[in-house]
C-alpha cells in the first residue's frame, strides 16, 4: 500500500470512527432529552453516518486553515465550528428532504421555521458544547485511525 493509499484509508477509517462517535453522542443526547418524560430512550437515524463522516473529512483541512489564521482560540473556534455544523446539517437536511427523507424533523416554531425545519437554533448551546470537545476527539480519531487500519489488515 502506497503512502497515499494509506492516507486515504486512514481518512476513511477516521470518518467511520468519527461517525460512530457522533451516533453515540446523538443517542445519549436524545436519551437525556427523552429522560425529561421519564423514558431515557435515545435513538438516531443511520442517515447521520454520512453527515458525521463529511464533518470529519472537513474538520482536518479547516483546523489547518484555522491554525494558519490564528483562529484556534475557543472564543473564535467554537462559534465558527457551530456555524459549520449548522451549514452541514442544513445542507444534508435539504438534500434528504428532496429525497423525501426526514431523519431530524425539527418542529420548534420560529427556531426551525426559518430553516425549513432542517436546523433548530434551540440546540445551539448543545452544538457549542459538542464543538468544544470536537478538537480533542478529532485528534484522538486521527491518532487511532492508522492503528485500527493496521489491526484490521493484520487480522487482530
């Protein structure tokens, strides 16, 4: 396997690992949200896998750009990350709606009406918290991806 092929394979493994992380966070979030009613039952749509995978693949280049432009301070990084999350969520929401799919039907009045129901501003504080942990998680996934790929190839 050439270095370029290893890099592509590591990115794909990283995207899958990051997607699994995102799905777990989403199950926990929806479970806690449902806990208000007493059920604590969480769930997630598998249509979120490409959303989280794309987010992972975009984060690396964006982090490099942010470092170059000195935007890594949390007061800048977190709002920019939340804006990026909303851009990805809105884009996929619109694409999925065009296919008659509705993995996250937001119905929170004015907060989702302005976006066609693809995003909700009510979750901004939670997305900010997610954005705050995103950098260390992205780094951990980047570090783990080559080891996971190597373990997979060795049959371990």
